C-alpha cells in the first residue's frame, strides 16, 4: 500500500498547492500590519476552495505516514519529488504562470540530485 499512498500524497499535495495559488489572488492583497494580516488570513477560511486545499493537506498527512511505515525515506522521498515537476507544469497550464527553460532545468537538476543522493 505504500506506493498507492505515495501517489495519494503527491496528488493531494499538488491539489492543495494549485488551489491555494489559484484562489489567493482573488481574495485581495494581504494587509501589511500584523493584526489585519491575521484577520485577512482567517477570513480566507470562508472560501470553500481554500477549505478543500486544507482538507487535501490534512488527508495527505496520514498517507505520507503510511508511506513512511512501509518504505525507507531514501526510497519514498524521490517518489514524492515528482510533485516539483507536476506543480511546475500545473501552474503553467492552470494558472498561466510562465514555464521557462531555467525553471525546467532547475526541477530536473533538483530531482536528479536528490535521486543520486538517495542511492548512496
């Protein structure tokens, strides 16, 4: 089951991050003064999309715990690194963010570096 839960962790993490990034701009600028900032961030919890993103994070946590009980971290962590690539592609497709060669190379180097580090 660790592989299924690893995929669930990736999917739920991706879902939460893309939703948050897509919803925050529509909620207005975060105020600079501290008390107003806290109230603004709390008010975001009324947005059902933001709530679904928090739910995704909440559900991803036990999935990741199951992965950790079934696989060594050196095997499980590289699987989850695919999230970097998925979020980069998803942000370009769903949010219209620029996908540059530098970003793609950075993600590839990050994933490759951690995979090499986990082999030893």
